[in-house]
């Protein structure tokens, strides 16, 4: 069975094949009827128990399996684990009334590619089916193309072929401002999408753990956030990580912040080094990792500054913003962050004609910061930015004309950062990784 791609005998795309596994006949029938309205999705079988689901998966080899978690004789987690070993070309989406972190984590560990809470929203289910199908394409393609005597041999070969991802550069760009309202998220998400070119893999990481907006900008729902990765942080598998985090329609992968602000303390207070630990384990699956930061400089922020290849410091040409930028730059110096890793960007810059006395001139800002301004981004119509946000589309995708501000400046900054990181790689000395679990030097302000 294959998904929506041209077959050998026809140019017409084939539908995504789906197997429904649920012990409730009414649920199976309702989902089947509703999916029948989707031209690109075809239900090819149903099963009422976990064992029946495993048997039908082996027989039909569907692209997607919708699996209930609570069933007689073999629950959905056990069935998913069996399917993942015997029919790994099929991707499992777990359904459960227990919409809890522990169930979600157990589903992912069993090999599920996504998790949906009951009662199921059909719009969410259809979107999830298409997204999981797309994300599982690389594994499915290798199984379809190759002939192996056992599923285990096929799995090893697919993993080997996918393993080339583990040899990528893994360059990390941190986008930071000590003050809100400077446009950090807009700049970070724009850089990430601009870096997404053919053959390039990019991870967009939201490290604003309390009030992150990355999933809102990309209009995606993240079942697995950074919190779901914590129990396995010491031995996280890069391929498993890549499979469970959400994917934007552009192909960009997204590491989401927790769903609730209070959940951030699990990291910021208890394990501030774990974010860096996870990124260092998976970074070579990606060419670039762009991190959208919160405004505080704490142990979490300091650890990400240290691991970054480039830090983009965003400020506006107003006195409070410049004052805070100076404080942040001084603290980065004390932390031992090399000045050539930091690019200062001024956002919301008025033209000389419109500036009047509202903002500081650039030469005075540079003198006060003791840094050159790498780029100035002019003030633009806020309706452009708001329109993109309301549509759930990054600005670089919502606005196609990259010859006008601020896209022109975003593209220029992206090119400059890539050039700097590429040029410095050959000359960079090897630096041993610090233990991310331990505060260094007796606390944040004595680390250097």
C-alpha cells in the first residue's frame, strides 16, 4: 500500500490508507464514514481488539493506523509496540480519553507518531493523519523500494539511510532580547523559515518556556512539548525526537514550549541545563537550530548562550531598550561569551526624516553599547505583522516580496549569519562540552 503519490501505472495520486482499531463499533463506524468524505484518505480495514489490529496491520500494511489505547486482550500501547517492530512502515496515531502527559509519553515510547485525545475532533484527526503521513515518508519510501528478508533488516537499512541526518552541521542561532516588544519571535521564526531551503533541515526551538508563541505563529498543535522529553533526556534518541515533535507545512520542525506557564518551573528551577542537554544530543540531525528566547538571563539562558554559534541581540532604538541591551551585553561578557558570537540588531528603526526626537541615533547607540550594529530593520506597518499572526502564517511566508522591509533585512541577516558560521567553523578550536546538569562556577554571576 502507498500514500498519495503517483503509482507505477498511473499519474493519479493514491490515497493515504488507514486502519481503524477501536473496541467501540460505533466509534469505528463514525470515523470511517467521516473519513470517506476526504478524497486523499481511504479506510482499508477496521479491528475491534489490539490483536486483530496487529494482524490486519501485517496483512494490509496501511500507511496510518488509528489506535485506541484502552482495548481488551491487548491494549493500544502493546499493539503499537508490536506493529512498530513488525510493520514499521505503518505509522500509528494513538487515541485516548486520558489526555495526560504520562499517557502521551508512554504512547510515544511505544512507537506512536502522534497522540489525539477523545472525543476526537475530525478536523484535528484529518490534519494529524496528513501530517504524520508526510513526516513518515522517508521510512515508508525505503521499505517500499527495498526488498529485505525480514522486517528487522528493513528497519536497520531505513535507520542507516536516515542516519545521514546525524552528520549535519547543527549550527545553533539564539535570538534574544532583555526586553519585551522588540520583535524577537517574529525575527526568530522568520530566520528559521528563510533557512529552510531544499535539502536543509531546520529546528525551531521555543525556549520562552512560560509564554512562548512559536506554535501560535506557525499555527500548529504540539502534542509533544519539551516537557514530554524530560524523562528520557539522558538517553534521548535523535530519530525518535524528530518523529514526535510537530512539523510545520514548510517542513520546519518545532520544539514547543510547555502548554501552561507554571509547567516551566520543571525546567527553569529543577533542571535548567536539560534544554541544552537535549539540543546537544539532537543537533546533528539538523543543519540549523534557531532558538526563540525569553527575556530573563538565568541558568537556562546562560547554558544556551554558551552552546550557541551565533547570538542575535535584538533591541529597539529607544532608551529603555538600549539600557537593558547594555546590561545584557555586559553580563554576557562576564559569562565569557565571545563578542564575535553576538550580532546586535536594531528593530523598529525610523528613517532620519521621521525619527525626530522619538528614538536615539544609531551612532550614539553604538557608542553606548560599545558594539557595531549589524543590521537595522525599519519600522513597518503593524497591520502586516498582525495579518500574518491572525492567519497563523510566518511573515516570510505570508509576504512573498522579499525586496521590501522587513523581509529584505531578515534575508540579509540570515545570509550574514550563515556566512559567519561557515567561515568560522574551520578555525574554531575544539571545546569540551560542559556538564549541562550542573551549574558552573558557583552560580550564574560567577560562571566566568
